[in-house]
C-alpha cells in the first residue's frame, strides 16, 4: 500500500514544477514586453515629436544597425543558451527587450497613439486566446512545425521583395498572412512549452534556461503579431 502515496506525492511535485515553469515563461515574457513598452514611449517624454523625428532622421543608420544587432542577439542566444549561466541568458533577453523598445519607438511617429493602443489591446486578446487554445487543444500541433517554418521563410522573402516593389497591395497581403502565421505560431509554441513543462525541473539550471527561451519565443510571437496587426489596423499620423 506504501507506493501509492509516494506516487501521488511524486506526481504532485511534477505538476508543481510544470506550473512553476509555465509561470516563469509568462512572467519573463511579460517583463520583456513591459521593458519594450516603457523604452518605446520614453523618447516622447524626453523630446518633442519634432525633436525626436529629427533625431531618428539623423541617426537612421544607427537604428538599422540596432535592428541587425537584435537579430544577432536572438540567434546568438538560441545557440549559446546551453553554454552560459541562466542568469546571463536572462540578462541578454532583457537587454534585447530594451533594444527592441529603442527600435520600435519610431512607430509612434508613423501611427497615432490611439490606434497603437487599440491595436495593442486587440493583439493582447488574440494572443491570450490563441495561447489558451494551444494549452487546451487535444490536437497535436507539432505536425504543423515544418509548414509554419516554411511559411515564415516565405513571409520574410516576400517582405524583402516588397522592399524593392513597394506595392501597397502586396504589403496588405503580407500583413494579413503575417497575422495568420503568428497566430498559428503562438498556438504551436504554447503547446510546445506545455509539453516541455511536463518533463523538466523548473528549479534546475536547465529549467531556468528553458523558461528564458520559452519567454523569448512567445515574446517574439507577440511583437510580430502586434506589428502585422498595426500595419493592417493602424491609423497613420
């Protein structure tokens, strides 16, 4: 009769660890989003709109350089996460969130504040609903992984092509596909994180690293969903 309570206790510990892991993922993702939001708004508290517009124009290549640097950070962190301490991985993620706030700040020059806020609310509802769906669905979403990856590559290629074509119709189609794609990726990544949570010790070093990468993944899903929605719904200044 003794093994049954022991098994129950062990199962309870696994559940607690999984819950802690998932909470950490969403906690760090939220922290990253808050940092990005505060940093992106900060220039408009420090400068007038015309001053900030001139600043962006004068240092436009710095902004482009920061965008490239951001990509290197994402790829570098994904590659090096298992070779560095978890605390360093967390600091890199938070630094990336800070940089993203800097590079996203000019959107307030392009779109009205009210449309940015309303788009953010819509994005939050869509992201939250899709993430819940990813948790509760019985369907195995991993089979869509290859398709979603190829679709993402195709989307990036289309965006590069449209830099030269500058087609408003193509831009609208790309934005619509981008919204659909990142809704799908949100559900896919959420289910992947849920499955990961069941087989990892949240308190271990590996568990901490996995929670940081999970937070980065969902953070990127949210930011990209928001930007594509903004291109569709945002009202320009």
